[in-house]
């Protein structure tokens, strides 16, 4: 049970629309080895153009027209006298509309289809503390500006990966949503890729065989998804010395009890000369400092880490 093309095309046609797109029709004659063979055998005949191949017959070439999946298979009306009726005609189409160069073979099992990878950008608003030259954005009193006046549009890359799998794996990927990569991936360092969403669908192929389509949506931050905050606040270790008007962070909290930066009750509210609560920069141990340039920073890691490679995603693009 097999089939093959006999000779070159018996019919070739071309239609061109108002926009210049071209649609070709080509008809081949196919011969089967068994009189009982049917269209499913003819469809796989050797010598037929495969989906994705370009229009190229004899001296005629159109490198922007690609074979589609369309086929019309019919019994040949004419065959030689005395020859068994095992000849067929196969009509196929080529078009310049939405060409797909990669799809050069017919894949009947969706589990064998390659993953689909795409991407875009997501816009969000970011509060900035420095201008384009790296200078701090401050008022004339050297205070950092806050609020809508220093909020600017920013964009974050996203990556969308679609794959077909035999099992859903809900218990695996559901725990990875809103986690970041634990190791370098896609040429980026750890903690710069976050799985933000997963959608899935149960589908069927063949004789009602089940498979699942999973779509993973990743956000990318080329710096990191971790945050860095200034160590500042309205509380400080120690208390105000009313006699000198200075902050005392060295004396004892109580007789025989030294100040302890790990004990919250050893901190007092900081106020200005008018008795109003004010925010001050701290040195990382709760002690006030005079120069904002020396303020300590606090590293904040909120998202847990995951090994995204266990989801079967590609290691590179």
C-alpha cells in the first residue's frame, strides 16, 4: 500500500488579488500500488509538495508562495485501457498570504508539535529617584521628591511559551506562579525571570486521546525582582538628650541595660524643634545619621525561587 506522483503537474493556475497576493493551484496525478488503496494513501504519496514548501516547478519559482495544508483528492477520470483504476488527481494550493516557512511537515500528534514562543512588553509606572544622568531628584532643601511628579512610564519584557503535554502537572506549576528563576536562564542571571501566570486547556486528538495545552507567561526584569529600600524612618535607637538637643544613641536604656538595636522598645520617636515627628536617615543599626548620602539600604527579597526547567521550557531562544 503506497502511492507516488507520476510525472510533473498536469494543471497549474494562478490568481492574484487586488493587494497583489498570489494563490496558485497545482494538480498532480498519483498512482497507487493497490486498487483498494484510498485517499488516505494518496495523501501521503511520495513526490507531492509538502506544507511549507515554496512554489517551484520547472523554471517557475515564487519564493514567497508556500504550500498550504489544502488538498482535494479525486479518482482520475481517464486511465489507459486495460489499466486498473488506481490513478488519482491531487489538487494543492500555494499562497503568499501568511507564509509559514517552518511548517514543512504534517504533524498529526499534537504532542510532537514544537513549543510556540512569543513575547511583548508590559507598561507600568515607576517612581524614580535619579534623572537620566544619575543625579538625585531633590528639592532645594536636598529632600528626595516623592509622588506622581516623579512617576514615569516604564516597560517590562514578557515571554509567552505554549506547549502541549500528555499530563497537566497542575500540582507542579501552580506552586511556581509568582516565583523567580533560581539559576541563570535565557542569558539572564538568577531572580530576573518571574512566572506571572499559567493558563491551560484540556483537548483531544485521534480517537479521543487526551492532551493538555499549557501557556506560561513570564515577566523579565533585567536588574532583579528584588527591591532595595533606604533605611529611614521616624524611630531611632536611643532618645533625645533634652539638655544638649542632640540624639543619644550610646547611653544605656536603663541602668545596667545597654541599648540593643534588636529590641524595639529601645527606639524612640524622632521629632523636630517644633515637636513634629520627622523622617530621618539611619545607618543600618537604627542610629540617625546627618548625611543622606551615607544612609544604609535594605535588600528585600519577596519572591521564592523555582527551577523553571522542570516545566520543559526551552533553555534559550
